[in-house]
């Protein structure tokens, strides 16, 4: 799994699938977190939906998440403040095994 620590933040590599039927964490595939979001990739809507969904799934505020790389790509690097690598992996694997959450 690709979660790295950089100072006070942990960086998470993920691949986003916009225009999905609902928001959900698919799981880690080849070390990259696969996430589906319901919003279309237009004018940053999918990015806003992604950060809102991940903040809920991780139990952190939206201000604790930042897109570091990939603002216009499906492949992104997200910084998560306040959580360790183990916390992120634990919370996201619990989220994906519970079937994800809807919008």
C-alpha cells in the first residue's frame, strides 16, 4: 500500500473513477487506493466530492486533506494531516469492506 509520511502529513496515492453511481472506496489495488465518486469531472466537482467523501471516510475535517498532485488527472496524491499511515489504511480498508458510503 502506498501511504507515505511527509512531516506531519501522510501522502496517499489514489485513482479516482468519476461519474460513478455512488461514492465508495473500492480498495487498494497494486498499492493504489481505488475510489469511485458520483460527481462528474467538470470544474473541480469530482475533486470537491472526493475530498468531502474521504474526509468522512477517514473521520477528519476537509481542511485536513489536500490534493498534492493530479488536480486534472484520475491519478492523484492526497495529503492527510493528523493521521498516521496505519490509521489511514485501517480506516479505508474498514470503509471498503463495509460496502462504502453513499453521497
